C-alpha cells in the first residue's frame, strides 16, 4: 500500500467512525475508586498549602491514580504501579503525625487505599484481554496514553502477539488495523486517533470512576462547517459502583488531579539580570534531570521520527515544548565547548580574538551597568540597531557577535571601538564556531543514527558517546515540563544538566 492509498484508507475510517461512533468501555474498579476518592479528599484539604510540604505526597498520589488509569497490566508486569502505591502509602504515613486530626484521618485512608491496590491485579487487565481475544491479536492494536505506559503494556502484551503503540508512533507508521483499544479515557489521547484513524473501530477502556467521557476533536472543529464530530457509546463492565466522593466539600477538577510539577512562585521581586547573569526557565527532563534554559536563539535537539542522518536538529528556544528531545552535554554547556573548539581552529589568531571579544563585551556590560538596559536600548534604537532584544545576550562570552552585520557595526561605533579589526576577528570566530558545530553535528548524527530510537521513545533519555574532547558526555532527554517563571542565575549555569527531584512523579 502506497502513501496515497494509506491516506485514502484513513479518510474512509474517519467517515466510518463518524457514522458508528466509538466505544467507551467503563470498567468497575472498586480499589481504584477508593484511591480516587482519597486523593480528592486530601487535595481538597491541603490545596491552600500546595505547593509546599505536600508536594511529594500529592506527586506520588497523582502518579498512582494516573497509573491506575493508564497502566492496568497485571502486577507482575507492573513495577511502576507497585512503586507508586508504595510511595503514596509511605508519604502519607510520614506526614500523619504532624497534622490535625481530620487531615490525619484523610492521610490514613489514602495510605490504606494505596496499599489495597497491590492486593490483586487491576480489573481492566481482564477486560482488555477478553476484548483482544474477541477481535484477535493480529487484527488489533493497543494504544497507550504515553511512552511510559506503552513500555509497561508492551512488556505484558507483546509476548501474546499484541502490538502496543503510543498515539504519536501509531499515527506516523503505515499501519492499518481493524480495532484499536485505547487504554485510558478519551481526554488522555490526541484527536487524530478518532478524527484521522488508522483503525476501523476505536474503543477506550478506563475505570468507571473516571467521569469525563468527552471525545476529543480537532482544534478547527469549532470553526469548520462540516467538522469531524465523533460520538461515544458507553458499555459498562463489572461493578460500576464508585467510592463515596462526598468525603470532602471541596470541588477538585480533573486537571488538578493529573501529574504535574509543583512550581514555586518566586519569592524575590523581579529585577534585571546583573553582570554575568541571565533570566532562565527551569526545564524538567526525563531521567531525573533539569536545566535552566536562557533566552538564547537555538538549542540542539533530536527528532526521533526522522530517518537516520536527519535526526539532529536545532530548535528555537521559544519552540521548546513538553515532548521535545534536547541534546545536552553533561557538566558543561555545548556553547562553551564549541567556543573552545572554535578558538582552537583559529590557531595564531586565537589570542587576539579573545582580547578583542573581551574588549567590546566588557565595554557593553559597563554601559549596561552604568545606564541600565532601557537607556541602552533606546540609544541603540535611535542609531538604527534592530535586534534590540539580544543586547544582554551579546555580552555572553560564547556569542561571537550580533547576527546582523549593520547592527554590529553600529554597536561598535556607539561603544567607541574601531570597527576593524574587531569586526573581522568576531566574524572569523563565528565562522570557526559554525565549522566546529558542523563537525560536532556530524558526529552527533552518526551517534544518534546508530542509537536505539525505540529505547529513547520508551525511556525518555539516552546517553551518547562521541570521540571529540568536550562532547563525550552527551545525553538525549525528553522535556517533561517548563516552569512559567524565570529565575536569575549565573550565565555559566545556563543549559547545564543537573539532578532535580521535581520530575520524579512525571515520568
């Protein structure tokens, strides 16, 4: 089947789903319902103190609830669920002695509910196996809510001959099947699963206690004249009675119950970065890492969906999102290593270039410290400089010069520094840096080309080995979350990976 035939088949399947709808198989799950009610109760009681001392407890509890919904494989194949249940019970027990009685009772119930989860296999596992048996393993595909869920489900179902995919992987592969079983409620899956399907039928399996049955639709559906709207048909299985959710008077939305980072609001007033400082966003990464990402222009990344030889790319810093795979050097930023490599390529010109760079950058920083960013920006704008948002970045030791030639000339004139030889030396440095970057990119592409992209997709991070000095500790790692707040940090700390427990419950 060629690509045109494959696309035509997807259009036909979309029309079929619009006509017939999708199945919502809601499975009775008393133990999960008890956990859901207990988490809602605790969150309602401590919401005013969150984030804060409750971060670890609520992180573990939300993670447990998420896994009950998205990773219902039997316990022998479910290390993640067992660990989340243990972590939740431990965190709740550790806090119970330091709180008021009504909160202590809520924590005790949460600990008991979490412990009960590991007493028998999840109810959805049986329903999923029976559903697969009815259709036939070769005729169906199981769709997981994310890569971690896919890895867990695959360890259980692959030996049975059942294909397991995340939505993104399913939609980019030329695969057509009779039936898709999506493990989780519709809201956990992107709309193309039903608006541009690769299967003739789609069934969602999730616990009966999860109340949101809305079917996702395309972002254009509200404006389209004949939008693709798919309806759902509910098929309850087993005991659909849910636990008493009236334990608390607080209303807790589904969004609050999803695993998410607990960002702390900055405690210090906003200020402009000082000399050798930058404003940066905290970015949580797979593998227990984080970086502080400044507002530089680009950062190196990996696109696992591309063929070998085309996977290493640059992305704009503003385009970095959850799910982006960054390429980072452990212990030091790539920019510093590239700067050192560029100086080495300059040979005899290296010393003069370093001195020239220090001269104009130090003078620019002095003017910023003396007059302030607003005044400097206004004066340069009056001269005709265009890239004014990069003024502070120009003082960085690893940025050779402004990108725009005329901007650089005007800047040097404003600083009172002769255009030559500064302009020529800086341009040569930028050229050598590009050469060094191309050399590294070639080695990175070679390393990524032979790396297991399936492992990266599954685990979220992968270590790469390069021979070039300064690039021997490179990791590809998935962005999990980005802080909405910036913090002022030393320029040398930007983009350097470090360990951070903030992502512990997000994997």
